[in-house]
């Protein structure tokens, strides 16, 4: 008997533009990430991001940082903790000079 194999779920079918637009509108008010909305609707992250930006502007919601940006920032913070004190000070000084963080 052959060994069982793992099955990979199929990606969701691409929603119609009307259905995806409504899903994005609802997701924006619920705080759902752009990446998750793109996965759920089958539309590109770029399309969902632009539409979400429009909806946030219409209802006065603040811009949402992407999950990727937040994950990258956390990786940077984690990397700093692995450095010795002198190296950490150099990195922080560079960031302060580069981005004006005080």
C-alpha cells in the first residue's frame, strides 16, 4: 500500500470584482490585513492595497502598515538584541543619523 501523501489545498477561486470590492470594504472596517484580504479574494495584494487605501480615506481610518513591514521591523529589533553593545550603538547611531530618530 503506498504511503499517504499530504495534500495541498487549492487557492480560493478569484472572486468577482464586485464581491472582492465588498469583501475589502468589510475587511478594512474589521481591521483585516491586506495580505489576508488578497488571499481571501484571490486578487493581487497591490489591487487590494489600493482599494483598501481608498476605503480608509473615505471613512477616515488611519493607514495600516502591512504585516510584512511589521514582521521585518520585528526581525530588525530581534537582530539588534544579538549584537554586542558597541555594534548595537553603531547601528542605532546610523539609524538616528539616517532617519532622524532621536
